[in-house]
C-alpha cells in the first residue's frame, strides 16, 4: 500500500513540475494561495521613542476590527500578482475568488491552477 501511495505522489509531483517548466497551448498557469489571518493592529503614531519605558501592547489584545485573509494568485505567464481581501476563509470565499479569476481571462484559455490541500480548497463546491 505504501508503494502505491509513493508512486501516486511521484506522479502528482511530475505533473506539477511539467506544468511549471512549459506553458500549455491555449492555457494559463496560476499559483493560488491565502495569507492570513491579517489584523488591523492599533498603532499609536510615529515619533522618536521617549526616554521612558515605551507602552507595550499585549500579544493577546482584543481585535475589535476582526481579522481578514488575502487570497492571492500569481500568473506565471504574465508575471502578475492578483489579490483579493476577504473577511473569512471558507470554501465559498475561495470559490468566489476562483470565479473572479475565471472572469479575468479569455474563455478559450484553460486555467491550470496549482494550490495546496487546505480544507477550503477541497469542499464539494470547489
């Protein structure tokens, strides 16, 4: 069983490497990932540090503005980076991001998307 799994992983790796090496005809290579959680952190202002001990913000401070996520896509063929900010990271948000990517490119082009196996990437809708 272990040998079968290793050969499957090797086959996937080979397919991804072939995709990185050369562009498919009428195709577009896209690398997709998320970054986050991002947070709006209160900053007291920019100035020289006073002579006294500076005020510190605890690492467990209350995030009153919430958190967000950056969905990003790197287009290998045009050397462009596209990004969208979302307040959550669900399968529906990821699917919405992919739909936006589909609208960016001509319908005749096939999109080859490389992404990791995050749970929001493997929902039934995606």
